[in-house]
């Protein structure tokens, strides 16, 4: 092997020139060998050129000989690298971009060889000077890569205390700066609408959800990978109207409807360029799963962690805070309409990665008869120390409403939300009980009708297929409402038994009003001992003849049950 002096190595090698020339023409090739650093190059002029390429890329401007030359000239370095002709020479003499990986890895290898040789020479000199053998061996444990790369930066506790690190908030006690956030909820729980409210609040300084104070205005970018332009436009219109701000006046909120891939270095580079160029403070990605390309690895903590790593690096490099919109798992084991929890989120790794969260779930079942009304839980929290639980009531209306759909939100204390939920649950329970009781009334009247209009309690019970208690309740109700009356029935064995028959006056009244949809009865509820008002449909009587057939004869009834 030919040994090269450090002076020889300091000259631009063919590998360095080829690599630099390819990067001027196609700077995105740098992503093919991300471990390549400017420090790996020996030539000062090549280092200056590559540093300029990085500055131009970060500015968002296209990289070419013109923009690189302009950047170098601003810093008084253009003449030192050989002026514009040298840049043209590098680019024109460069091989095919597809070969960049080969030349880049050769540059890294040559740097490692040089660093290792220097380290060995130093160790030999140390041994000649009588240095302790163990010290020399420990010195060799540091790899050449560690020498050429940036070292870990350590701070003492005192230095950390004296540093200018501070916790700032976009939204007081809701959304901290430089802390990754997740907005999570089950499907169709207004995740995107709430994210739209967040984006508009940040960009305009209006209170988030009409309640939470925003500490200024912030440049915001929103990747909408699922909803589409028409939905987001409508969301913007409704939310902006609720804030009394014309959407046409909002110029610091950006939307993109393309789907970026967290696996694509080129996509990540373009996102970073956009963030730097437009000084984006908050980047919202809706939804996360479309950008992650996880396939069957959603439950793998380490795979998900690798997918999230580029977003962490984006935050570190740009100071932009990332917000991911994500869904909850369907089967979480929690009680229906219970408060949302972090463990409800789908995918491993995401709860560990996020440092703050907005979790949403339903407090009440979705009402198809009132589709624009939503009763939700709103859980806020973060490792910065803020936390809170609220009820979130949203009224959107429908497209058929005058003026179309709207955006009306009301954030209420958790205690009030719990009280609302209990009241609603009790109402629903009462409605269900009333429906069951009405069904029992129908069963009893139909059973009595099928038995010829007169029958004993036991026969009615058996025909209606009800328990004794439910039959008793239904019969008492029908008697108190005048639908039926108690009678004495003589069986074929001449024994007399208590029985029931339809009240002819009430039956005539029902037939007379049979074209009504429903009728309201105020009655004493035998189940509870009080008077209640319920809206029930009248028994299904077709005619008096159906109730009292012409050939009916109570004396021909079979022997009643004892």
C-alpha cells in the first residue's frame, strides 16, 4: 500500500472532487450517504464549497453554481476556492450521480485511515517517551470516527442552571414549545376539526376552542393527507367565522395535501427547507399513520421509534414543534363514554415519544338524528406539568341549515360534564325502560285480543310470554287507563276466577281516533308509584270486531288455571 503524507492528503483527491461536483449538480444525493460529513474532506476549498451548499439548501433556494458562487462571494470566500470557473469544472467533471455513494464512502475511508495513522504515530511517540502502557492502550480505544465526529456536549449542573433554557407556551397550559404533541381520538370524533381550530388559533392569536389563551401569532403548516381541500376549506371558513376573522386575511397558515413519507430522506429534506424558509413554528401532520408506512410493524416499539426519529431531528434542527393527529384503538377495555387515556392510542412507541397531548373521546353516543351535535371529553396534559380535563360541546349543524354548517364550541368544567353525562344516561335509561314497558303493554293487549277479549291473568301471562310481575304491572296500568276492566269469569267447571276484558267505551274511543299517530297519556306508573307523562302509540286495534269477535263466548273458555 502506498503511504501518503499529510501534505498530499491535504490536496483535493479525485474522490473529493467527484463527490463535491455531484453535490453541486444534485445536492439531494447527500441523503444517499448521510454519514458523510464536511469534516471528512481534507481540502479547505472543498470544505468551503460544501459548507456553502448546506447554507443554500437550508435557505430553501435551489443549489447550482450560481447560488453557491453568490453565497461564497457574500462571505469573501469565492476567490479562495478558485472563483466561478472552478465550480463549473467540478460540476462538469463529475461522474454520474448514481456513483456518488462510491466516492463518498472512499472519502470517509481515507479520513479514517488518516486519523488512525495519526493516532498510531502519537501512540508510538508516547511509548518512546515512556508513557504508561495502559494509558496508551486506553487512548487507542477511541475510534477514528469518534475523533472526526462532533463530541457529545456535556454540561455541569451549575452550567445547566445558568443556561438560558426556559419553558415557553404557544397556548398557556395547553401547548408548550419544542415538545412533540399528539392529538388523539377514536374515528369521527372531530380530530381534524379541532386541529383546524388549533392551526387557526396559532396563526391568528385567537383563543383555542374559544377558551384557551394563545401567546401571540405563530407561523403554522398543516399536512392534510386525508381530508382534502374542500373539507379543509369548509373547516377554515367555519372556524374563522367563529373567530370573526376573514380567512382571506390569514397569510401565515400553510396547507399541503400531498402525503410525505417519513422513510424518504428527500421528503424530509424538502420539509426542512420549507420550515426554514417560511420560519414555521408549528407543523401539523394529519394523520400520522399515512406518513409512517408501518404495515405490520405498528406494534413494534423500535420500528415506530425509528419512524419518529426524523421528526425529532427536524425539531432539533429547526426549532419547529411537531403535532401528530392520530387515532385511538377500537377495543381498549375501558367503560363506554369514559374519559380518554394515553393507553387508548394506537401503535407502540407513540405515547413514549410524545411529550404533550390533547385526547378526545365521546361522552355520549353519536346521535344520527342530530349529526351536528357532539358531546366530547377533552383531556390535556404534558410532561411540562400542565394538565386538565374538560367537557367539549360542539355544535356544527347541517348543510341544510341557513348559512350551512357552523362551528360553535363550549368548553365546560369536568364536574359539569360528568353531571351532564349522568343526567343523559339516566334519561336514556328512562327512555329504554319506557320503551320496554310500552312493549309489555302491547304484548298484554295483543294476548287478550288473541284470547277472545276476555281471559284470566294466568292465560294472559302465558300468551304474552311475560313474567308475573311484568304482567301485573301492565294489567294495572291498562285498568287505570280504562283500556281494560276486571271481571269475574266462570270456567267450564263452574269455578269463578278473576279475569279481564277490554272496556268497550275505551275501545270505541281508540277506534274512533285510530288515525292519530300517537296519543299522550298521563297515568300512574305502577312501577314507581307516581304520575308520569309518556307518549305512546295506541294498541293496534283494527276494529271492534277484532276485539270482540262475533262468535266469542266467554262461557266457552277453557278451564282457567288455578
